[in-house]
C-alpha cells in the first residue's frame, strides 16, 4: 500500500502570510497514460466532513479560492495558501487515488498566529 | 442535488458487530463506487474500503480485511458497512463518500458516529 506522509504536523501562520504544507508518497502516483498525478488535497474544519480543495495535484475544485495552489509530481507535493485568511484555519490532508486502496496523509493542523 | 444520508449514531460493546448505512439521492447509485472513510476522535482520516454497487465487488484496507464487510443494495440506493469484533479503538465517525465529478472524493455524507464502550 502507498503511505502518505505530510509535514509539518502543525504550523501557525499570521494573517496575510503564506502557508506551505508538504506531502510525500512512498511510491510515485503519476499516471503516464494521462500525464496526471493521482493526488488530492482536502480541508477539514471541526464537526464537518472533509472538503475537496484540489485534485490531480494542482486543479482547483469548483469554488475554491485561487489563494490555494497545489504543485509537485511523482512522489513530492505541496499545498500553498498564498495569503492566509482567518477561515483557512483547519486541518489539511493529502490523499492518493493511484491505487484502488486509497490512503491519506496524517493531516497538518494550520492555525492562525 | 446529490446527497449521501447516513444512518444514526450507534453505541456498541466490545466484541459486538455494527452495521451502518448510507443512502444516496440525486444520482444513479450504481454509477460510482461507494467508499467508506473513518475518523477517530481527534485523529486523521483512514480509508476503510469500497464497493462497486454495479456488481458488489469490494476492496478493503488490509487492516480491516478480516473484520469488515461493505455491501450495496441497488434496490434501496443504499450502501452498508458492517464491522465485527468491535474494539474501543473502532470508536470513530464513519463517512461514506464518492468520486462523482472528478477522481477524488468530491461528495461526502455527514458521517455516523460509532461508539464502542463497555
């Protein structure tokens, strides 16, 4: 099974500043057949189910603000929030869908400093 | 509007079996695999398994392989998760979710809380 590892486990960032979360997979999740990475990012707030932010590593889901950007390929990925807003405080998860057996990273808690 | 509607909260004793459900609205149930993801209190997301409602084929995470059964009833537009030999560490919110418009979990139910306690 593919193991997803995020870093850091938590971070505190000031309003308006940039937040960066990393995700590493234990094997490549790049599909050469469609030239896409099978990697998604989710945001979860307390008491709510996760919300899809990005898929194919860098494609924003409909309605997601453009301050959320995904990058990377193969085994190393990054979620960047360019100008942190108060409502961005949440836990963020990466997830691979390269294999039938899906897996998530352990999560990164983002707090406002 | 697409909706995934969970059954109500459950409280079970260790060693028991729990069966929870997820009824879908607003789309053709057999068109998309149904996945289950769980989240223990204060912990991260853990993928449990999936079912293809079209033919009932399942894939499970290895850690649940011997204790979980996921099934689908197309006549009721409902997916089920059954977990046996419950342990206190199975206490969690169990979510059903689908990959409808994109190849990622874009639709989620609100979850069913399962509490295992003696």
